[in-house]
């Protein structure tokens, strides 16, 4: 994984659903666990959500919060 993909994933806005408009890094862990169980969407967004799931379950969220853009 390259740094650019990580930055884009952290700052990607959720395009649909209950948490539409939130940055992916700000999604609640239970929501990402649900996606993990049901299956992530196809394509880049699915890859980004899978990455956010790994970040959350491994406790890395606070380390990456400074990289969020307004």
C-alpha cells in the first residue's frame, strides 16, 4: 500500500447510507464490522472501507486522525 492510497482512504467521504458525508476514518467501528461480515462494495470504495476496518480493529485510528483534511 502506498501513502497516497492511505491519505485518500482516510479523507474519502462516505457516499451513501446512514453515515453519508462522514470521512471514512470517522465511521464507527461496528459499521465497518458489519460491512466486513456482509461484504464490502466492489471497487475502490470497498478497498478503502476494508482498510478502515483494519485500521479500527487494530487501534490505529488516533494515530491517523492528524491526517484528516477539513
